[in-house]
C-alpha cells in the first residue's frame, strides 16, 4: 500500500443543521477548512440527497449523549461509558464492525456540544461518589476529525475539571497535535488500537502506520498523558506469535509502562452480517474463515482454545515488559479469563472494578469514589460471577 | 419509465381467437421457460388452456403471458388459442410488470422467474427503482448485492437451471452459489442432489465449503471433489440422511480441527465416566460459554431422590474437573 493512500482526507463538503451553524465545532471547521464548502442541510429532504464518503454532516443531536457499552449477559463487559459525539469512521479497516452497525453514507458529528457538556456535567454531578471511565471511541475514531473540529479542545479541559471521571480517546490516527498543549490534568487517557504489523499494513486502511502510532503515544506520554492500548481485534494466522510479539516489543520500546493504565485484548469476533459485508468487498478475505463458532450473543468467535492461545501468549509477552500493567479481556467469558490470564474477573470484584482500580492506582483520579459506574449503566446483567466449576461444591 | 407511473395506461382492446402460427415469441416476456415440464403436466391433466394468453400488437402478435401454454398448444397441434390483446403501442416494461402482478396474485414465482423479471426490467428501470418498486412485488429482500446476484442467476444457462431445480437446491443456497464459478456450482448441485437436505443444512454446507476453499486457496469444486467427500456421496449403502451427516462431519473436521478434537475427547471421556442411567451431561454448544448442563430423567419423586443420591455418590464432578484441567492444558494449537 503506497504512502499517499494512507492519508486521511479532510471533509470536502460539510452539511450543517441550521441550529448548530454557529456552534464551536462548526466555527472550527470553517476556520480549519477554508477550501471546504459549507451548506445548510434541510433535514426534511435529507433522504433525497446524495452524500459522498468525504462529506461530513454536523447535526443537532436529539438523543442521549451518554450511553452504556452494549454489553451482553454472556460475556464480561468493561463497564465503559460512551460519550456519543459522532458516528462512522472513514479510516476503512477491513474488519470494522461499524460497517454493519451504521447504514449511512458519510461521517456525522454532533454540533450541539453545549447540550452534550450540560448533560455530561449533570450526570457526573448527580453521582459524585461514582467513578466514570468515559470514552468517545465506540462509534467512531475519537481523533479522526480532531485536526478540523478541535473537539479535543472542548472535551479534554472539561474532563480535567472532573473529580470523578476520566476520558479515554481511542484512535488509530496520528492526530495528537492539538492534545499536546491542552490542560488535561492527568484525566485523559490517549489510547491506540494496535495489531500485528501485517494486519496493520494490509487491513487497517488509512490508519497511521504502527510505528507512527507508537511515536504519537510517546509524544503524548511526554506531555503527561496516560495511555492505553487495545489489541483488538486479534487475528489467528500463520506467524501471529512473532508478529504480535514484535508489536508488543516495539510498544514498550517507545512508552514507559507506568503511564499505561490498561491494555485490552479481544480476539476477532463478528456478527454474521459483517462477514457478508466484508466478503462482498473482498471475496477472498481469509480472516473470517476458520474456526469461528456461533456464540450466545449471536456473534462468532474463534473456538475457545484458539482464543486462549492468543490471549495467553500476548498477555505473557506484555507481562515480560510490564508485570504490573492491567491486562484485561474484552467481551470474554469466565472460563477463557481463567485459562488465559489465570484468574476470573470476579476474583478482583468484576471487570469494571478491576479497571476502576487501575485508573485510581495509575491516574490517582476518583480516589474518593466508592462506586463503579457499571451497575448504573449496564443494561444487561453480567455473567455468573463464580467460576463454572463450583459444580463439585454443588454436588 | 413514465408508463409505470400511470394507472392502467394500456387496457386490452379485444379478446380474439388467434392462429397459433401467427403468435410471435419474445424472450423479454418468456420468464418461465424452465417450468415447461410442470406446466405441460398440469395442462394435460386439466381441460387444457382455460385462461386466454396475453398478447400485444395487431400486425405482429407478440405473446406477453402464456408461453408454456403456447408451447403446449403447438405440441398438441391446436390451430387457435384465445388471446387478450393489448394495443400495439403498449409499453413492454409495463406489460411485463402487469403480467408479474397478475401472476403474483395466484402463485409464487421461483428464483429463476424473479431473476428473469429483474433482468428484463433492468432495461427500463434504474437499479434503485428495481430495488424500491420491483423487489417488494417479488418478495425479494433488499440485501446487499441482491440485484447483482439475481442478474447472475438470470444469466445461468437453461440446462444448468434445470439441474439446479432437479437437485433441490434452495433459493437461498442458489443465491450463494450464483457467485461460484460454473464448475463449482455444478459440483454443488450434484452434491445437493445426492443429499436432498434442508435449506439450513445446504447453507451450512455451502458456507463451510466456501470457508475451506478460501483458506486452502482452492475452488469450491476442489473441496467437494475431495476423496473423502466423494466416497461418501458415492456410497450406495448410505441413506441421504447418513450421507448428509457424514459430509457435514467431514467438512466440520476439516474446517474446525481443534473443536473436533475437543469434542472427540469429550465423547471419549464421557464413556469412561459411567454416568448413572437417566443422567446426561452436555457441554456448552461448541464449548463456548461457561454453562454446562446436567439432565436428570425421572418419573416420580422417589426416582428423583434416587437419581440425586446416585449423582452425589458418582465421581462426575471430579472427573469433569480432570477433563477441564486437561482441556486447559491441552490447547496445543499450532
């Protein structure tokens, strides 16, 4: 893949809902994109309008900005709170789940940031003794449009003032320049999604190359930001052990482990619809073919033994560099936890508590908080807290 | 297509007896050629042609609806058939759509007819119009690349269509097979003709074959033609059900070697456990998840008591722990 093809292009046409025409985000867009055309979009006639992938919609969002992670009762969820600030991503990773989630032609962000911040402030003030880990990277890349929207200038200082919340900006880009001068007060985690070099190179579209992501992580660490890394999705392919080991070794050659709050691992999983969508675009794509078994949440995952193998290897490689860093599994069951990491989340009070503890220990935020946000927000009950083999005790 | 936006713009002008020899055929309207045999059988069993054919034009009388009746009439040596005649200037797309709407009221179109309708109407309607207006009439779901799939099906040669129908290949399976090359499609039709399995099983088999061929960088035909599968489908001693199960098992072992190994190990271990009669133990499906199940069968309270006692005395829990301990340590996946 050539260098030019990896460049994330700025939006060329921006369609703005009249009511957010003068919002700070739109003002930034006008300032930073002098060559883009700006249009007021009549949302009643939106259906008849043809959008292109490099268009951007700025809308007056009417829904809830704060959402819970779409957990299931079958797998342990991290209890991450989503700050819904935009939808879709133009990086173009082959495996991206957003392809199946959103049926819309172009990126969309929410211009009414004033209401967003009010809703967020009210919510945080209403639960002063609850620690919230809040992220913007669930339905889009947190920093994808930041060079033009300057959204980080709004949200990072906001979180710097909060006593019971931290912000996680999850990205695959190199767009951290704006962050470097912001007053973050140690309340923001900048997180990168990492993968094996060949996966990053071939399957992650216009994402920044792996080395660049790590260089940016180093820059952020030098400016006092805390970091997180997400090895998600992990793929099982010939040579995976060497490749993932290489990425981990490179990671720790760039950043100090004491600034890493946590590292998540998640093996590739997908809804059957996503496989169809990917194969339409790339009929010979091998990564969704293999030992994928149907799971209770309707997704397909690698057969348990393969996942355990992946997690065990990667976790042990991470621990070789950073024995104390918090490593967790994303959307996995207790058996896999126990067999890969050696413990069940319930042994540490559940996954959300484990991550809260990592935040308190590493970032020293929310030390006064006695509650976790998970019970407040998770819509679905979490899996059985005890391990499966209490059977001998029952009988 | 302005004509399609108006209400009934071309009404039939007359009902006439037309000489069979005068009737002209147009492939544009002939969407059910592959159903010829079934229609012929039906016509021969009944009174013959009861409904008039639809035609248009006066100098050249082109058949719109009733191609199989026309063929049957020719075969029977009939001189005249009754025809409902539309005006000369009637729009062809409008007439095809009318034919589809009229037929859809009393019978379901098969996938080839739907594909032919879509292909022919694509000449006068945009892809978006086809999806928005024609798909709902034909009961076609608006899935990604559905239009392209139907166009592929419409371009299949007649003899292949007949083989596909005779092989009992379901519509949903065919939509997947349409994207295979001709050789692989023929192999799949041959396979399903031997298995005669349900749509869901056809889809499962098709997906496993696709996955294996993708991983092995070979064609689906090569997977189907693998010696182990060929042996099964050519084994005259096996029933269709046994063949189906054997093919599924072989493909599963091929695509899921580690899962198959754990399953086999579990079955072997279970044999050694000597569970009390009426007690069944089942792992989570595909060994996914944390929940195992024990089922006790009993017919009265005393039996339940006995079963529970036997179970308490049995070593099932410790045996299972040993199995799971092995399971944990034996993920020798390379």
